[in-house]
């Protein structure tokens, strides 16, 4: 199941269980995980994208290794809320990984990368260090927003 609706996603989830957050880019996939009580999201890793089968295999391994109950994928909507070519690519990615099994929530991520980048700049990280961190931190930002919304 793939949905942008938080209520539908909540209904499809077990009461407890870890969620994985994904910030899907053209060259990388930022990955974050939360605890089974869904209180805090933590950055996990950045997957360098190669072929889709390799990307899928890594995500499958993460889902199995962490007993994932659901996936939250950042949806890069345009500033006015409409779809863009990048939005369509992320929707296609979600359809392609739906076979992993857990329900998938498409979560508005319009400001995630900018917010994380600003935080890293404020922390005086070098451009190289920011590049290494931004994707998995953006995934954690996306996932934290979703788990906060699930809790309310």
C-alpha cells in the first residue's frame, strides 16, 4: 500500500514497530530509522545509487535486518504543492519498492534538504562534510516529521 494519507498509513501499521525514512535522490538515497515506539528518528546511512536491483537489495536488507513496519518516503512537491518531474520519479520509485511489503507513506519534504543544510552551515561544517551528511539527515528530518504527526 502506498498512500499520502497519514490516517490510512496509521491504520495499516502495527501498534509498535520501527519505521524507515527515505530521502530519494537521483544519485543517493538517505536512510533514517526510528525506534519501535516511534519517538525519535536517527540518520542511518546514505546509499549511493547504482542499478535499481542493487538499491532494492540494500533496502530489502535494511527492512529485514531492522524488522521494519513501514516506510516513509519524502515526496518533493513543488512549492505550490503540485507535482514536478522529480515528484513523479519518487512516486515511481515508491511503486517499484512496494514489493518490500510494509506500507509506504509519501510525506511532503519540500523544505527538508534546505532545513538540514542550514543547520549544517550554522554548525560550521565544511561543504564536503555537509555533502556526506545531508541525505541521511534529510531522511531523519522527513521521518521525524511523520512520526510526530503519527503521535498526535
